C-alpha cells in the first residue's frame, strides 16, 4: 500500500502564516517585519502628522493645551536625561529652542516604522535651532539601544530617562511625539505613528524658531 506524501499544497494557509510568525518571533525578527509593513503604510502618505497652522505658533498663550494650566515653567521641568554617550542633560536646558521629542522603544514596530521619516526630517531642519530628542523607554539597558541605533545608522540625538518620567509626557500609546515651543509649552501631540517629514510639519517647526 502506497503512503500519501504530504506536500506544501496540503498545509492550510493559516498554518503556514502561523509557522512564519513563530519563526520570526523566535529569531527576534517579528518587530522588524511588522515595522517594515507599517513603513509601507506610512509611505502612502495617509498618516501625516497633525500639526496646527504655522501662524498659530505665533500665539503661544493658547499653546499649553497639554501642559499644566497656568504654569510659567517649561513643561517637563526637573526631568533629567542621559545621551547614548553617557552625557547627562536637563530637559530645561532646551528652553528657548523648538523641541521635537519622540518617545519610542526598540520593541515597538510602529516606532521602527516612522524612524526613517524622522531621520529625514532631522537631516533637513535639525540644524535650525530645533532640538531633536529621541527618547527611548527601553528597559533592556543602554547597550541594546546603542546597538539598534548603530545598526540602523541613525544620526538624530537619542536619550534615555535618567529621572522620574514627567506627568506631562505620559501617553496611552507608543510612539508618541511632542512638539514644544521655545517658551516651553506643548503645542502639538501625536499618539501613534505618523509621517513627519512633510511640508506642513517643517513649516510649523520653523515658524517657531527665534533668530
């Protein structure tokens, strides 16, 4: 009696997909794979970051929507960060600059998906008195973050928290991006991944730069 041979055509599609994801998970490549798919979604241009009109940046009296009401201090006052080369920095030292802060992690696929776009934005306007703060919330230690950034070849400034996380920067999603005015007020907040290297975002950021 001849035995039936099992061929790939006999394996259900769901089993193939499950096996593929299992392999990706075991090899640690699932985050990258999902990130690549989400990057293709960003490339369609349907997930542009939502920022106010540049003219709105002139009036900062109404800009502190997400900051503590009536506070004259910079948002995140007292927050300490450390760069990947071990240098400590006070968040308050950025007052007077426009701050683009992105909260991310190496295990977060949408974070990975939007990073090339943020790198592109940084290369175009990072020298115009705009401080980029790519804030990693990884718990695996600084070496893990360094390895990831070096592998990707990103050049934007990367930091990790060195003190208690400010309440103003808490979010229900990751990634979350904050744009902070030179006066130290949050003027835009984006939860979830988005496309940032757009004319609208560049114009908004540059409109707040003080010569």
